[in-house]
C-alpha cells in the first residue's frame, strides 16, 4: 500500500488533501484539542480503522483521506456528527443507506469511547465567539440612540 495514502487516511494527515494555503490553519486548532482527542487524530490505528471501514463497504480506498478529513472536521467542531452520513454519500459516491452504516460504525468506534470529553470540549468551544460572529457589534443600541425629530403636523382644511 502507498505510504502517502496511509498517512493521509489518518485524520491529521488528511489535511494534506487541502491546498497549501489552507492546511496550515488546522495545525494550531488540532494542537488546542484535549490530549485524548489528539491521540485519535494522530493515531495510525485510526487511519487503519478508516481504511478498513472504507474497504469493507466497497468504496474506493483512495477516498479514505476524505473520510479522515470529515472526521477531523467533526473533532474540530466544523461539522456535526449528524452530517457525517451525507458527507460520506458525497465524498465516496455511495448510497445514503451505506453511508449511514459507515457513519454509525465510525460513531460507535471513534466517538463513543470519548463521547464525554468530546462533548465537554465542544460545549466550551461553542461558548467562545468566533471572529466571524457578528454579536452585539452589529446591533443598534436603541436605548442610547437619539430619536428622529417629529414631523410637522398635517395642516387641516
């Protein structure tokens, strides 16, 4: 088997499927994850599991890096675990039923053992506002804003 494919099928290695100017943004975010999540993201066993699962469901093995990247996006909170089946349908060009089976297997084997810590991590990161969030900066403060002048009275005939 191609060693590059093996490396790219590990969630961390899957960032190499991105353009050069994009994958570097993922490294600090990955390193900010809790240690248990990092172990899964860097593990060659995770890559072997992903390749084995892809092969079991007769999907092209060359697509395993895309599955690994989808898993990485879930770990980073970019996608929800519920979106995995639809992502797999698109990336692997397989039926939604088969994608659902793969997604359930991935959820059971990768996410269930760390569900508590993963949930805690996501709840903390969701409370931190992202730079793109508009927040109160884009909302008018109507309490301190001056009212427009009253229009003149309508003349009566």
